[in-house]
């Protein structure tokens, strides 16, 4: 009997658990360790953050799903991995007392998502700093309350300045911040106070619409359109001031302090700010057979799991060679360890990096969105199934072979809401297969904006909840 352990029930780990449990669960031992007993549907936190969705609508209980899918569920926190002896130490959630348990494995999937590294930017974040976040349920609720307080002040006649974007020179997840600022715009219109708000987009992107993937070019109504022109037009129409090419270095009570591409230092004042922090890997101790710390063999300095990519090459080489990008997401050092979703270490940025004259790198990190995370979760799960049943792996998908679809909500109303629907193939440009400027398939890569997207975004919320709860036909709904 094989023992498979998954750490983290986000898009990546939970998808892997559904495939593994439904395929192997009755004959083999599949265990999920997750800090929370509930799945959090992160994309809908954008709506929580403007008060349009109750937080409980973004969650569902994992235990009934895992009971049906033949997955053992251990609610708790994994703290140590012993890769030589193949076991994980976890602190079980309990009534105030954490109890340590040992869980042995033959195959381990690390899918722990990001650690929100607010500490990398002094003054950033809702706990020790001055800014808000929508990256966790608690953060989104606090952000909502502060935002609605500002709305109330505007209703009394005050003017407020709201700044949204990235809070670190190397941050990612610009898509979520973009959705938040456009939802704020729509919500302020609804409240009748848009004219009292100054909205500012502050980001480390090379250009608006870069989103950490270098932007895209798509054929739209018979013309080639860049995401930069597309998003810049949205900002113009919505009256959002765009400040890009800025790496946030520090935040105080009144202002966000940044350095720009040219190495100039400046500040953006704010009344309310929601800025995405740097993401690092979730801290886990990797301990060898003799008790030594073997983390350096498993994770990079940022804490992301090193897998089968080619690391340490210059940007141009990495982006120019599809082989640089991992295919099976397996640790080269320990073949029993896989990483999925945000937990794996990308070999480099997708967007062109930039270093200022002062030596600061202002470079949007590669996004690993929910769809990409789910696909990797599936690939890894299918390979583990292969290893258990065939003894060899038959699946693989590099980011240079993977499509991504992003529906960025720009107001959730089904009457006058909108969404920017962006599809791209592949996520990482492949200039060998697509020898155009973009390195992407111009027929598949597409951008559209309109009310239909708002309907689609709503439907996705329901469809994915259906899939992720392992309900009838879940395999038919793509990741
Ligand atoms: C506000 C917001 C909006 C977004 N919108 C979109 C969108 O519209 N479309 C899209 O594609 N993507 C979107 N994303 C990105 C998407 O949510 C992420 O790409 C995705 O969640 C990454 O999945 P993951 O499984 O790698 O990590 P996560 O979803 O972060 O899951 C990791 C899990 O591991 C658990 N964990 C961590 N450490 C441990 C430990 N030591 N022991 C046990 N468990 C642990 C965590 O509790 C968590 O449950 C959005 C993100 C945010 C924040």
C-alpha cells in the first residue's frame, strides 16, 4: 500500500487530493494536512473586500469532501519534513493544545502556497503596518471595513485618496489588485461618491497590463491590441491614475515611499491603501537522517521548492529555452517530493526584469494563478498515480505549454458589472514555437471586456465550488 501525503489544500493541493483520493484512495493511503478545516476560494475575496460578498460564501468544509473522496484529513500545520526517512511532522489542530504527529509517506506533495512577507516592506500590512490586504479572509474583511468607513466619510462630503497595487519591488498577484481597484471604482459609483475619491494604481509592473507575464498582445476585432493599451484605456475610462515602474520600499501613516525605474525616490500619499506584499515560500524545516538542516537541498533562499527546472541562468536564456521550465515539478534531490502551485520555485521571472541605477530590482514575480496551480496539482497527482500503478511517470506540462484564463472582475453586478477576460497561451512565451514578438499563439491569446465577463466570473465562482467539492461531474470542469 502506497502512502501519499499532501501539505496544503489550496487550488494546487486540493486538486491533487481529489484526483489521488478518487483514483487510489480505496486501496492506498492518501493524507491531506491543511492548517484550516475549510477550503478558501481566494478569488472571491475581491468581492468580500468591497462588501459585496459575505466571507462565509468563500469557504466550504473540507472533511465531507475528503470523506467521500477517500482522503484522510489531518487539520493542522506541517512543521518538519524528513526527506531521507520520508515522514512529515505536523501539529494537529486541537482544543488549544497542539499535538505533534508523525505521518509517513512514499510520495509527498508540497502545496503550501505563499507566505505573505509583509515584513520585507517596513510599514506594510494590516497587522504591523498601515496598509490593507485582500490575501486572506481576515485581511479582506478588515480591508472591507476600512474601505466602507472611507465611503461613509465621502458620503459626508470628505475627499479620500485610495491607493491599490503592489507593496514590494518583487511582488506578484497584480491581477487581484487590479480587480480590487476596478471593483472599488464601480462600488463608489453605486454609492454616488466616485467624484470624491482619487484612485491611484501603484505597481511594480513595467507597464499597466503586464501582470507579471510581460503583458500580452491579442487579436481583437481584426486588430492587434496590447494588454498595456487595453488596461491603460480602462484606467482612463475609470479615472484611475496609473503609477507603474515603482518598487515600494516603505510605508508610513500618510505615504507610500517608492523608488522608480530611473532610481528616483518619491512618495504617494494615501488615506486608504491595499498593497500586495512580497510572496515567499511557506517555512517548513527539512531535516536529514542525521538531524542536519537539509533545506538548502530542497528549497531556494526564498523558501520555494526547487524542482526539475534549470535555475540560475540569465533571463534571456531562461525565457528563450522552454526546457528551463519544470515539467513534472519533482525535486531533483529527493524524487519522493513534488511541489505544486505557488510552492514550486520558478526558474526566473516571465516579465523582463529591471534593476535601477541604485541596484534595486523592480521586477514583477511570475504569477501562479489558481488555474495554473490547479493544472500543476493535476499533473503532479497523475504522475504520483502513475508511480504507484506503473512505476513511471507519463504526464508533464511546462508553463511554456500551459494556457491560462483570467477573468478580472471590474464590478460584480449582473446588470452593469463588467470583467476583463484575458486568455493566454502559453503562460511563458515560447519564441521557438511562436516566433512573433510575444512568443504566444495569437489565435488563442485574447482579451475582451464587458458584462458577459461579469456573468462568467459569477458562474466560475459556482462551477469551481462545485468542482472543488468533488460533486457529480467534477472532472469535466477544467482547472
Ligand atoms: C484576492 C485574490 C484574488 C485572486 N484571484 C484570482 C483569480 O481570479 N484567478 C486566478 O486564477 N487566481 C487568482 N488568485 C490567485 C490564486 O488564488 C492563487 O494562485 C492560488 O490560491 C494558489 O494556489 P496554491 O494551492 O498554490 O496556494 P494556496 O491557495 O495559498 O493554498 C495553500 C494552502 O496551504 C495551506 N498551508 C500553508 N502552509 C501549511 C503548512 N505548513 N501546513 C499545512 N497547511 C499549510 C494554507 O493554509 C492553504 O490552505 C487570487 C489571489 C488572491 C489573493
